[in-house]
């Protein structure tokens, strides 16, 4: 069966546009063919900076014929029956005919969802594919997602179509024959072009295989994976020549593969003296502006070499390497200049300059923020009972953590924030833990990235995020829908991950309350009701905490734990101790995974406890203190004993709380038979008020234990 | 493998979509001074061969001027007011507005006070030269035209690995933005290549393409020198060589002192306010109507004094945004007023078909 080939030839497309555009094209063309009743084989999209290409195998030569039933209004609405029994179409019935271009004789009756409706068959003979494909492609092309679009020439006045970059040519071929596709100021033809410099002439195309051959001959590697692999191999070989290997950098590979139609890597060198600068700075200089690959030895130490991936085969490789090296040297010189002058003053002495940097207009400068971070970090550290010496380090980390933002290097390379802070802090003779904390307070830097390793970075990181969250919510810019310009969700997730990962048992409400008061001390957010702000912030945090807990359970193979997370978060402790909530979620989710049906009945049993007590409380029958001597039935005495056993387990010294929590869940599971028997044998709402109160009292004692672990009314009972 | 079998591509040359060479009959009413008699023909190189390298700084300028003159550009002269870039010259900022066609090329001496290094840094200057080209509307084969201009200078795109790398351009103070590339030669950005989408906060009915060549960088590559002051500016008939340093080193030293240490900040601050007030007043003149060109020149003064104040370190981060907003408001006012003034004159440079499309047609 015939094949479809569609190529969009463009002026150089942005590297980041290409992969998503191709993913879209592959899916959209597939869907459009299906919707057009054109059975087809595999759809494959690939491309380079100058072309987006879709190839489809085995496209049917004709559309499948269509036969479908059109259903109209109910018969009683569509027809009116006259006194003599004759039927005429009502306006509603006529409208159905008109809309679908039918005649009354086409109509029949058929059972619809709500009684009998009028209906008709619509038949459409499939048209030749060649007649519909042009319009199909014209429909897909303008929908390719572009972050930014542009017009060119007089497009705004004439065709009005926009794209990521100007379109130069279109090639549309079906079964070896050209289709007609129009976009912007271009009409499709049956020719393509090779590499911009090596093979610029137009080449006629007759088939997919001949097209592929033409591109290969034309110095174009269409396959993105192949270009990437070529870079990896050829650049790797060059790195070996320089006595090392490529610094692994997948994101850079992904960019560079989309900067060239065919990679021609070239090895360049720089002077060893530059190696005195921090590795991160050199790598940033190479990758950010120049898209060069760094070369490292076996220990990860930089070699004085780089690989640039040229886009054409230069006859003067040495000159090309030297030219690129010259650009890099100028950049390194600049970097070296900043690195040298930055170290002429200490980080600590830069504090006052933070007054020049606005954090947020209504929330003050970075100096203000630093002051708040010092207070909040210290507060959190004290709540966690840190030793005095550690607290001093935390305070120092908070004081210095933003100071590298007013250095020359970070001004040039914002992504080096933290890294340069650590480097300069070490240079100034700050303690290693403080230096590490300065770098790590930004961790995790992105989803899935490592958490801070030290307590200094962890606490200051939490403080920094909480301060931002409280402040931004306070000025009324909480995230809405998909809009989260200050990345507050990311910040909240980071907070939760650090607290759980580091085992920080800090009450969210307490931390937020302190963060709010830190603003108010500075006479900021004074017009906001602090109680409402605290409530809104804690609610916001709870939402993110929930997500983190669900994800953590899923990561242990315990997917679908949303209800258990809700139950655990609604336990007595609330979100005052996240590591504890996390441990209970894990324990309960494991219990459910291991016990299946019996966990469901356990939850049902405990749910019943809650329900009975809730009903009693509604009737004003608040259970009083339990008087065990009032209990008469064996079943209730047995429950009492079992409960007393659980209560007495206490809090032994030296036992990890997390483990204790997990054991708590198991203990509860063990209580279940006694509870079940109790419900079997005993009527809680006994006629004798004293007995009834005793039984309610017993259940209340049980509830006391349950709410430590979870609110079981929130557990889903259907598996 | 320099297998260059490119055919002359006659189709492309004969059919530049949407752009016609300016016929003499459509000359602007007050003929700009730079529009001299037709220039003598320049040696034409086939698009696959680079010319011998331009060996002096002035040769680079001369070749670019001839190249673009032959492509139908007016060769005009720099603005007389200090600007940070050729984009601020009225020949770009105002002429890209509205539907009238405009093709122009000029050298722009550009001032970046904070980039001064007292003549000590081999790559940084507080005053440097841009070669600016505006083609409105953007021709379909503009990339090829541009590559030919490099070949004209002696830069073979293959040997120099010339590439178009995404770089979207934005000038907040001008309310201007466009999409395009920085053009790399051997990893060095030698040209900013932008399709203008917006200017003075206004959407543009016709898209201009702006090419901004960094003349010093290009010349340093062509002459293979590492220090800008070592560039040969000219080789005189006597054989004597005049260097870039001979021409500009004293400038760099004195102006760096001025920009960083000597400029009278109180006076500049006051002048900023005066120029701003004057620009506003000129835009509001009732009889004979707004004087937009003088107003725009006062706006440029504000912009430049602001740059000097920044170099003097007297503009705090918070004030910075406020100053930029003030300049942007002026620029926007000038853009709107200029467009209105051209409209009231009936867009005199439009051809009949263009008028039908942009003024009388559905897109007016």
C-alpha cells in the first residue's frame, strides 16, 4: 500500500522546539488518519533543525466507507399525530432532517437511551486518500505547539499563519505523487534539499526510501537518535585523544543533537592555568553559552580540553578548533576576572549589598529575607533540639546563604548560585558544614534531585522555602490552576521531602506561625490577618504533603494509597510530625498490601467504632471516664484487656519512633478480633444508662488509640 | 569534502517574495542624504565562494555597505545622539512601524558605558561599532543573502562553521521584541539576526528583519588578532597602518573615567528629568501637531543618561525598573505618535498594491 511522506522545511528551528513538535506530529497525524477513516501502518516522525518529517507506512488508497446511524429527537417530539391518526413532522423533526440533509422517507424508529427516537442511516462512500490527505496535513500543521510564534514578510496581512521560524518549503508525497499542501506563503512540491552548505540544491523525491537516500547523500542525518549516538561516539573518541572522556551530560547532548543536521565534532584545548577555577564554573562557561562538551579524567577532574560539535565539515579543522578555543579563552578570562575579584572581599562582607536586591517588591530585599531566615532557621533548630554548636552553624548558614547572589560569577551564571557560595565560604575560612549548607539549601534543585546531606542546608532550605511560601501567599499570589509563577508548589514539595528525609519532627503550623511573625516583626504583611494567613498556608502545605506521601508510598510499590494518606494525615497528630505520618502511611499501606480482604474488614471494624461514637455524641451522650467494673460481658472484658495491653506498650527509650509507629499499626491489627467479638456479642446502646456509658467509654478509649494512627473513616473499603 | 555543487538558484534570485527593489520613481519625498548616485558595481562572488578576507576594519564596513547597497538598501549615516545599539536609531526604531517598506544599512557607533575597561581589556569596549541592516518586509531568501554578505567579507560558512542558533531578542525599554538567532562563526556570535515582531509596544503589520553585525568581532576573526586595539583600521596608500587603538584607545581610557568616576550624577539626574519633560511636551505640541522626531531624540538622551547613571552605580535595583518604565513610556509615546503622523500623511512611501493591502484593504 502507498506511503505518505511529509516534510516541513524551515529556517533553523529552536533546539528545544524540535522534540515536542515531532512527538506531537507523530500522534496528531496518526489520530487524523484514523479520524479520516484511512487505515494505515506505522507513523514515524523525525527531524533536524531545518526539517520536521512525518512518514507513514501502508496508508489505504481510499477512505473506508462510512455507514452510521444518526439519532434524532424522541418519536413523540418529532412526529405529531392528528385527530385522524395521520402523522406529520413537527418543527423539531424537520430540523433533524434539514441538519443532516435527509428526507422523511429515510426515517425509521429505533430504541434510544430514553425511549424510542427517530433515526436515519448516513452512508458515505470513501474518497481516494490522495484527495483528503492534503487538507488533513493542512489541518495538523498549524497545531504544532510552539512556545513562541512569529510572522515573517507580509504574513500578518496575507495568510496570517505563524510558526516557530519561517517555513521555507513543504514536501508532501503520497504513493510517489505530490500532494497539494499550503501553509503560510508556501505551497508544497515534490522536492527536498540537503545540508545548507554541503548539498543546497533541490532534489526531486519519489519515495520514502529514495528520500532517505537523498538526505544521507545530502549530508543530513534525519534520525535524532542516530545523531545523538554519532555525537557520543565521535566526541567520545576525541575526548580519549585528550586523555579523558566526555563529562556525561545528557541534557546537553539533547540540545546539541538538535543544533546540527549532521554532527562534525572537533577537539579544542584551553590553557591549564584555567583549571584553578571551580569545575562548575568552567563547565557552565563551556556548556551554557558555547554548547561545548567538557572532558574529564577517570576521577572526574577536568582536562584542559573541550569538544565542539560543528554543523558542517570544515576543511580547516585546526583553524576551527583554534577559533572556538579563542572564544572560550575570552569567556574564561572574564570568568577568571570575576572569580579573582569576587574573592577580594568575603562573603560575609557582602551582606549589606543584599539591601540592593529586591526579593519581592512588597516583601522587601534579600537583606530582609536573610534576617528572617536567620530567625526562622534558629527557631526550627531549637524546636528540633539541636546542640548549641550546630545551631551556631545553622545561623551562620542562613546569614551567608544569599550572599553569593551579589558576586560577579553568579551575576554571569545564575545557575551557579550556591556552588559559588560554597566555594567562596571555604576560601573565607568558614566551617565546612556552613559552606556545604550554603550550597545545599537550594537542594533538591529539581524534581527527583538529591536532598541536602547536612542539617545546616536542610534547615535553612526549609526556612527559605517557607518564607517564600508565606510571603507570596501573604501578598495574594498563591498558585491558581496551572499558574504558579513563584514555583510555590515545588517549594512546598521540597519542604516536605526534606522534613521526611531528614526525620525533622517539626509542626508545620508552628513553623508557619513563626514565619508569619518574622514578616510582622519587619512590619511587613501587616494588613493581612495573620490567623487567616497561617491557616491558608498550612492548608496549601497539606495539599503538597499529601502528594509527597502518596508518591513515597508508590515508590515503595504501594500505589493507590491516597485514602490511607488522608487517614494518616487526619490522625491526632495531623501534620505536626511528617516523618511519623510517613511511617504510618507506609505501615498501613503495607498491611493492606499483605492482608488484602482482612485489612478491609479491619478498617470496616474501626470505622464502625468511629461511627457509633459520632452518633452517640450527636445525641449528647458524651462517653465519660471508663469504669471497667461496669463491664459485664466476656467479650467486652476481653477487649478491655487487649486494649490495656496496647496502651501499656508505652514509649521505650532508644526505640526508633518510626519503628514504633509501624508496630503500632500491627498492634491495632491485633486488636481487631477482640473488637469484632465485642460488636458480635454486645449491644453498645444498652438500656441501662450506666452500662451504655461504660461501653461507650470503652469504645472511646479504643478510639484514643486508633486516632493516634489514622482516621479509619477515611479508608476506602472497596478494594 | 567541499563538494559544493550548488546551482545558481535562478528562481530564488529572480523572485524575492514580497520585496521589490526600490525603483527610482518611488523615492521618499525628502531624499535621505545617504542616498547617493548608484554605487559602482562590486565584485560578485558566486554564493559558494568566499572573497579574499577583508584585511582592514574599514574594508569590512566598505564591503558591507556595497553589498547591501547592491541589494537595494539605502546607505544612511549614524544618528547624532548617543545610542546603545543601532536599533535605537530612528532609521530602525521608527521605520519598522507601520506598513511602509524600508530597506536601509548603516554603521552605528554604540555606547555601553558599563562595558568600559579603561582600554585594558582586549575584548570589552564602552564604545564600539555595529553594522545595522533593516529589510522591511523580510525577504524570503534573507538567510542566503546574509550568508552571501559573510562570503563577501571572506568568511566561508563551512570553514567557519557558521550556524544559526536560537536567540530571541527583547529590549524592554523600547517595548521591542523579535525572534531569530545569534549567528555563530567558529563559536563566536558575530551577528544578531532578528525578525521584528513588536516595537514601541506595537504589533508590526509588516515584519522587518534586522541584521546587526558586530564589526570588531568580525574584523578580529578576519585579521586573526586577539586584541581589539591591534586591529588594523586602515592601510594607507603610503603603506602606513593605522590601528583601532590609534583611533580609539584614548577614547576608551577617558570615557571609562568619565562613565565610572567623573560624570556629574546630580546634573545627569536633573537632565534626565528635563529631557523626559521635553520629550513629553514635544509629543503634546498642538500647533502644528506633535514633533515626534525631536521628541524621540530627547527620549534617546534619557536612555543614554540612564546608562551612564548605571555605570556610575547610582541606580539601585528598585529604581532601575522605574527608570526603564519611564523610558518605555516615552518610547511608546513616540512610536504611537510617529505611526499616527505617517498615517495622517497617507503613508507616502506605499506603492499602489501595498496601499490596497494595508490601507484600503481588510488589514488596514
